[in-house]
């Protein structure tokens, strides 16, 4: 019994110490020496990117250039764990693309690819088992005690990548600074970014249906009342047509129109959560009115993504919310909507202000995640970074072609314009998740139709300047990490009930008050401490 | 008064179901059976048809095609290219057959041993087994055990940790205890040992319960995906994990980073994988159906 008591005391002491260390571990990216951006002088895009972050655009795949001359591995092996979206790939012994990549790398990469739904479970079990691979994806939700984990288990990459040091890895150095901010914790660079195109956009609209009600673009809509009128004109249940229909009501579109903050609003160091703002409530009330007046497909809030996609490309729904990357490619709306409904065209939804002013979009897709490196000696870290440098080869390079399209002749053939066309086995050969270990900045590319590239690039050009970043994106709050999702769920459920007409707005306000009481105020205090540090 | 009652009253004592069926009732029964068959077969047919359809047809039919106008085998070519699905199917078959055989062997041996009154420590072993029905070790201790035994990323990690189920042990033991013990005592008097009695007498009398318990184990091994997710890398995944990945293709969490020019719709691929995974069950079940029916009833009726 005495020993049990001693154990309890020891355990309690250790836990208390653990809690004190975590509670004060807030972080700000401004404290770190970020890598210097060194653009690669490689391919000239058809439409140049901008300093704002608007991506470059290509109408066809450029003549490939070699970006990595020397094989990073000298017969060695690198281990990794990362997400797998979609199909499991062909195994290495039956995968010519995998074999060719490892031949270029000069060694082996043992990847533990885990379905995104299971990643948290598997990763945390692996951590508990003490068996960490060299490269580990941080998807933003799998690791609740991220700061402690980084400090205890992950390499500080600042000496190897900070400032001019990154020039040893030219492909990583070409990634702009905005993407590196998410890799910083406690003033150190702890991981590599997986860049995306800054904004997920505001959704898509069937332009042909819009033209039938007298508009060529949603930019012509004046305000929320004009929007309501347009939606009413687009809705005709007797012809199986509705204006709106998206999973969870496609609320991002509404929030952009009503200028809801991107997660938090920072007013001189004072933070307000988006759910606490009048704009948020106004967007919810507007959506509730639209639902009540029958402008949403009944029940569409519960649709799977496949159901939403089918409804849009069949012409049943005029406007949906989906991320901008869903526009290009053979399964993108740019191609699938006209294929299903000839003479119909999908375009990105460009939002307008609810009061006639400008809209506000979100910079909510800066990185997919980050990739941490296990603590190791410098030689091993440099080897792993060299592999990451290979995987981050830019669009237009031989390495990018190999990683994303596979082996020429087996996984793809080139058409008359030099664009790769996939064979039947390409899907499974190229499903190895290299792009979730390291990746370059994205570009806009679709070889099938120049207008798809022009349309999407134009959308990015309009949406990114309207974008606001989450002021807390590069900060860390321990309470947000452990409790954030749990205490936000009742608010999300209440909003769904209000929009679907099952509850009044008071229910949502009560849920928001509950969020504040159950941890929201603590999260705010932690973020403000980091912001003002 | 019903026809049966009238017949009884008249003294004929023929129940209604022995009378010649009326044409009207035959039509009603036929219609009912057709409707039930249709309800059972329609989803399977729609799955097959959707697996043969293009994105346009799938979209225009709200995700479920019945008669594809331009059927295509693109989805099947995609999933069979490289052998991910066929390899996973073979793995699942081997794991299921080997795992079921081993589990049955271990369960039968332990159940028979626990029926012997003279077994030293029998009660202790039984209680230990029953304890596992109430308490499980949890994910991390199980992972650590599998790791320490060197079973990570091996097929044995799907079989050994779940080799014996306490529930199945209880079912088999109960069945063995209801067999006529006099037979075994007579065999012992004639000089037969326990092992001979088990093989020559007990097992032949236990086909029904073995089929049922074998089914439980077989379904468990065939569907096992959580242990596969935890202990195996994707190059050793069984069919359940591969199928789950294809089903998740349609989920909104997917990251839409640039991919090659691959135009096969995800729903067609999902349905094709469902069709392929049904084939082994459709082949095996008709041969085992009578054993399951008999075995379930045998387990349900005591004495």
C-alpha cells in the first residue's frame, strides 16, 4: 500500500509537471529564422504566378528538365508514415513507377501508408510503441500534444534549413515563405510544408444555368437580396432543379458573402472567434431562410461528396461548395459537367459582399499538412532532407513527371502536344503517397482545354487578394489541441439544426455560450498570450 | 367458418396446406415471391451496372445506374491492373482458411479438455478464458505485445492474437457436454484414449456446431480490418482494407492534389471492388448453407 501511495504521488507529480509545461507552450512563427526563398530558374509558365501567392499556370506539360542530378541515397533506406487517400498502390515488386523512383533515389523508401481516417489511431499507437520512422506526416489533428512531441522526438531543422542553409536543397528552397510559417513551433523549424494554393475558394456554379437567369458571373450579383432573387429564379422543383445543394449546406460560400472571419478575428491583439461574430449568425440565418424557402435540395446537407458531385454535373443543382482543386483534371468539374450536359459550363463561384461591398474569402488551404523528421544525427537528417528535396521537385521537372505520372510507356504515353496520357495501370502505380511526404508549390494545369486553365487561374487571381488568413494559424494552444474539436461540435450541431429549421437561433447562441464556458475562453487566452509574446 | 374447420367438422381432418392450392392464391404467392426476389436482387444488379458505367451515366442517374447505355470495363481494368485487388483477395482467402482451421483446432481441443471432469486446474483455465470476454487489453498493450513477439507487418499478427474466442469456446464446450457421455465411457473401457475419442467419436457427432463456429471464425477473419490497419503495411493489406479504401474514395476528406489523367469515376471503381469481393462468398455459401442451417438449430435446441 505504501508503494502504491508512492507511485500515485510520483504519477501525480509527473502529470502536474507535464501539465505546466504544456500550458505555457505557445508559439509564434515570427520568432523563427525561416528559409530564404530561392526561385528555380526552370520552366516559364504560360501565366506567371504572383508574389501574393496566385499560382502559375500551364496549358501543356513543358519539356521536362532534370532538377536533381545526384541520387540522394547511397544504397540506404528511409522510412516514413503518411496518409493514403484513395486506392492502395501496387506493391513495390509489381510497381514499375515505385522501382524507377527508388532507382533515381539510389535507395529504398519504406512507406507506411495509412488511410486518413485511421491515421491518428495508427500514429499514436506507433509513438506509444517507440517505433518512429524518419519522416512523419503531421496532418494537424493526429497529435494532440504536438509541442511536447516535437521537442522530444523531432529534429530541429533550423540549422539545416533556416536562412541561406536551405540553398543545399534547391527544390525545397523554391517553396515560398508563406508555406514555411506552418512548420514553426517554439521558434524552431520542425517540419517541411506540403503546399496548397492558399485558398479553397467559395465553390462552383453552373454558368449556363446562371446565364439563363440573366447573369454571366456571380460577381454581377449586387447584394444578399439580389442573391436571393437569383437563387429563387434558379429553383424549379417541378423540373428537378434547385439553386443549392451541398454537404453541410455549403456554408463556406455564405460565410464569404457575409465576411465571417477566418476562424478568429484579431483586433489589436484581442481575439474573437468566428462563431462569436454577428457575421457568423447573419450567415446562418440567411442560410436558414434559403432552406425554409426551398432553395436547397431537401436533405442535401447529408449528402456524401459523390452525391453532391452527381447532382451538380447532372444539372440538378446550380451551385455547390467544393474546393478549387476539384476543377481541373479528368474528374474535375471543368470537364465532367460539359461531358454530362453538353453546352453547360462550371466556373468557380466568385463571392460578393452581402451589403454591396467586397466579399471576404479565406486563406484556408495554405498547406495540406507538414512532415516532421525524427531526431537523428546530422548525416542522416541531411540524407532524409535530400530525399524530401527530390520529392519536392517542381512541376515541369523529370522528377515531378515520374512521381505523379509514373514510367513513360508503362504508366503514360505522350500525346502530340507532349502531355502525359495515363494508361490503365497508372492509377495504382502512382497511388504511392510521395506527395504527402514532400511536395512543391502547386500550379494550375489541365492539358485538355485552355479555358479550364484560364478560368481557374482567373478565379485564384480574384479570390486570393480577397483572402484573410487565420491569425492563429501559426500559433499553438494546448487547449485547442486537446479540446477544440470536442467543444466546437455542439455549436456545429446547433447551426445545422437552425439552418434545417429544427431549432431557433437562440439554440445556436446557447451553444456558443457553452463553447466559451467549456474551454473557448481558455483557448482565446492562450492564443492571445502567444500573439502578444 | 374456414375451409379447414369445415373439413374437420366433416371429419376429413385435412389441413389447409394439404389441399390443392387455389389459382388466385398461387398468383398472390408468386407475386409476393417475385417482389421479394426483386428487392434482394435489385441492389446487386445496380451495383454491377454502376461498375460498368461512365461518370456521365452515373451523374445522370443519381449515382446508381440500372441499364448502362455504354458499358465499359474501365473500372475492372483499373483495379486489376497490377494485381492489388487479386493479391488482397488471395491474402484474405489464405488468412481466412488458415486462421479458421487453426482457431477451430485450438477451440475444439480446449473445449474437449474442459469437459473432462478429471482435468487438473480445469476451472482455472475456464475462468481465465471467460475473463477475456469481459476485459480486453486495449490497443496499445496489444500493439506492444505484437511488436515484442516480432509479429509486426506479418500475417501471423492477424491470426495469433485472435486465435481463440471465449464465446466460441463456451458454445463448443456446451455442445460437447450434451453429447452422450456413456459412449465415451464405453470407448474408454475398450481402451480408447482421449485423443482417439475426440477424433473418432466427438468430431463426427459435432459437424453442425463446428460449421457454425467455423462460420463465426471465418467471417471474423474475412472481415478483420482493424488489426490489419494497426499491424500491417499497405502492401500486405487483406481485401477488407482495400475495399475500405475504395469506399473512402467518395469521402470529402480526400485531398485533391494534382494526379495523372485518370478518368475512371470513383463510384464505378467502388462498385467494381464490391462485385469482386462478393464472388468468393457467392461461390462458397451454397455448399455450406445446409450445415449452417442445421448447426444453428442444433445449437438452439437442447437435449
